[in-house]
């Protein structure tokens, strides 16, 4: 049996998008990724790059 979920009443999974300008991705991505992980870890959120 398929379960139908009404999108108007189904709670959305919370998300946060952040756009950060980076001049040289190859040099800056590790530091940026680490900074983002440290910033959101107290909130109990996951970090995806």
C-alpha cells in the first residue's frame, strides 16, 4: 500500500543554504569546510559540501 503525504501539511525537513564567494577553491575549500563544521556543530546539524 502506498502512503500519500499531502505536501501542504507534511513538515519540511529544515535546511540552511549558505553561499560563500571563494577566490581559489583549491586553496580555500578545506579551511572553509572546517569553519562551517565548527560553526554548525553546536546546532546538531550535518554539513554537506
